[in-house]
C-alpha cells in the first residue's frame, strides 16, 4: 500500500529524489507531520544517506556534514537532507562521548540544531527505502542518552534565564524580567517533557505536544493550565508585575522539581 | 545570628533555586551555593508559606525516626535560622506574592464562562447583563450538575475532584472550545440553560429533564 504524508504519497516523494538514490540508499521521512503535530503549512522532511556527499551536486545548503535540497510538490515544501555514512558515524560518536552525568556549562549546546534534529528524527520517522540499512544507522544512536542530553542542556538554559530574571527584577527592569520569566517557564515545560522521554527539540511544538497528551497526562494538563493562566493575567500595576515575575519563578521551580522526580523514577 | 521562633512562618526567597548536581543537592541564590544534607533538604521542601516552624518539625519527625523529637525541633530551628541568615527564606510580609492560584482561578472561571455562553438559550445576553459574582455562582452551579453526573457514572478510572474536573475542562477550552463543547453536549446531553436575576435562579435543560433552582442551593 502506498502511504502518504501531508497529501503526498511516499512514492511521489521518492520520485523527487529518484535520480540520486540506488537500491541500497536508506530513505526516511520525518518532521512534524509524521509526529502528528504538523499543519497545512508544515514541510515534509526527507532524510537520505549516501556514501559520498560530493556526488550531490544540486543543493541550497551545504552544512559540510550534510546537504539540503528544497522541492515544492502539491503545494507542499519538501526538504531533503542528505547525510553521508561518515558524518552520521561522527555524530553518533560525538553523542557517545557527551558527559551527560557531569553536565557543566561547557556542555551547553554541544549539539547544534541539525544534529539534534537528526538524532530526534531518526527515532521518529517512517522508513520508505532500505529498512535494513536504516536499522544499522539507528543502532548507532542511544535514544536514552539523547534524551538525557536534551534534559541537561535545558536545565542549563533554565538556570541561566532564572538568574537573568532575578537580576532584571532586582535592578528594576521589570519588562525584561517579565519576558525572561516567560522564557524560564517555557524552558521548564520542555524539561518536564524531556523527563517523560520526549526528544522533540523544537520550541514551536511545545504546546502542540502538551495538547496532544492533555487528556492522558495529568502533569501535562496541570502545566498547560498553569502556563496559560500566567500568560492571561499580566497585570498593569508595577508592584503586581513583581508578583507576576515571582509567580513565574515559583511555577518554574515546581515544574523543575516534578521533572527531576520523574527522571529519578525513570532511572 | 537571628534565630527563628517556633510559631514563625517562612517563605522561600524568589531568587533561590534548588538543584541536584552529580547527586549532591544545592540551594543556589545567584552565585551563592549552599550544599544541603538530607535533613536540610527535607526541611527546605516543607517550607510553603503556610506551615509554622513547629509544624515543619512535626512533619520532619517521622522522616528521621532515629532522632528524638526535641532534637528534630532543635535542628529544624537551627536549619531555618541559617536559611534566614543566608537570605534563602524570609517572612511572608517581606516576600513577593505567589499568585499562581489566583491566576488559575481567574482563568478557569473565564474559560468555563465561555463554555456556558455557547450553551446559553439566548446567545449574547449572558456576557452583558450579569454581575461578576452572580456569573461565578451560575458557573459553579452549572458545572456542579455536570460534575455530579460525571461522578455517578465513572467506574473505570480514578475519579477527579470537582476542582480537577473544572480545571480539565477549562484547560481544554483554551486550545479547543469546539471539541470541549461537543464533548460536554454528547456526554451530558445539555440542551441549554438560562438564568433569572430577579429570582436568583438557574434553569438547565439536559437529558430530557429540566433543573431549576436557586444558584446558592448546594454551593
């Protein structure tokens, strides 16, 4: 059966890259549509692996370890990200070497956006060509470690924005403190999602994920209502605004505590 | 060193966060670090702006059964005095308010009201002509009837409290009012409702029956 994603059949996606793939080329489709959190504007993300990246002559982005082609088909953008086996190996080794149990500040953003996307999506995709080669690639990656990295990295983000918020509040920069406190809260929601095993790194999907699990996950439900109750009640008075920032910090700490509890239980 | 009294109530300072790093527990206030032992960590977790030092000590007692009660009290006082001197805690009057429950109550009320608006027999009137306090009473009455139906019918999972029930509906309304309304309509067969300011009453039509009563009834 020829499955489809976002109104485009898998065969049609393969047709877009037909002249670049051989029988042995692994190809998988990933992104928000595959994960059930996309929309009409979401693009389709296709990944393929080649022996030699230099054989790919047409591309819009050369990320050194990968190249990206952009296609438009049936009003849908299709991004094709092409990696070499060598660059995937290097990424897997890089993740293996991360010291997630001793995450100091030098650990911050050790993986870039494309690397995190690749690592997340390889576990959240539909394989459309050469399942065996795909399975060999997946075996190189440790999903639990990727999740731990995301958790520890976000914890550093929270601590940074928490301290920024306090500094701004103490110095009277109340507008800055409000904005940074909202970020602190948003990062704390991410931490909670990571503690539950999620690995989607995109901020833009944070609330869609919470909404998707709203009925089944009581923690997600509580966090969702806490966050929007906070956002809906921005006060006018400057003294009330100080309480508003304090409330964000309090909620953030509540979420962080919960996240650590869940992670301990998981371990 | 300033000592706390047993009747004192303390709140956590807004700048302090608790973190676990490589198995060690710290309180962090900007660049100040304070490493906690098991007792001081447990004491920190119990500071909630409501319990007195004595109540905190009473909760700590069972967690440290090898210590005599007077030792627990003494250690609690010393620990919280230290927190006070380090500026990790302060008295409620000196602290900024935590408004999370206030914000939540306002938001829940607003979104439950928006659901009720959809079911109102004469669209538009409810938002314009009712005082906030009467509107709140109508909301409580309306959702209590729904909760009573939910409570009598649920059998396969842990039952939610009335607050959890209301919060769940309000939260879902934030991102999908259409589904929320349709779900309530299907589950409870609500046909409509109206109110009467003069008689202080609410009339709800559901499941082939009509409920009519004073809004203060069973509040």
